[in-house]
């Protein structure tokens, strides 16, 4: 979202295609946590930046080769999203299972 907003603000014609019905991705998951509800502000701020930059946001949109040909972009940036790491790995807790750099016992 930020990259699209910056490109739009710099004068590029930007189309942001989002498969979901709302923007925000994992930020929307964070804001559902009891102590993290304020994360909605981050999503709202990014949405406002997109609006101010004139970005064409299309929700509930699948993207495939035909969509790419129809848009005929001069450049393409693909952000595929991410999944939460459920391995238990964290740099702050090197002793936890799942850490590939876990000290030998």
C-alpha cells in the first residue's frame, strides 16, 4: 500500500489490485487482538495516502495474465502477502524450538 501511495504521489498512474474485500492484510488481523485495536489507524492512514495520491484501488479483484495484458502496465510490482510464522522462531528468544540457530543442549 505504501509503495503504491508513493508511486502515485510521484505522478505515476497506479492501479492497486486487492484480492480481499478490504485493504490492510495482516494489519487487519493485528487490530482484532484485544490490546492492538489501534492498528486500525495504520490501515486508515495508508488508505488515505492512496486516496490523496490518486491510486485506483480495486478490491475483490483476482489478478492473472489476462488482467496484466488488459492493464498493459509500464511496470509491475507484485506483493503476494504473507502468512504468520507458526514455527515458534523469534530472534528475541533464541532458545525456543523452531529456531534454526538454537544453541545446542
